[in-house]
C-alpha cells in the first residue's frame, strides 16, 4: 500500500478493509514508512511496513 492511499483512508469517513498477512487490521497511525496497526481479531498491536498492508479488493 502507498502512503498516499493510507492518508486518504485516514481522512475519509468511508470504511475500508485493510489486511496484514491475511488478518484484518485498523491503522492507528503512520510515521514515514511504518504504520502502527491493531488486529481486529485480538488485542495485538504491531508496527509494520506500509508496503505490507493491502486492501481486500486488491486481488479481486
């Protein structure tokens, strides 16, 4: 995913499904090329590279 797309999503009222390693996440904040994400399926938080995030419709 590109930083511009993440910024668009963070400023949008529209819900967008985002995934990291096939797990749904929400993006909490972004610093340079690192995003802090929370996993929807548990309370885990992790810093990940933004290029490793993807939207659910990317491969459709």
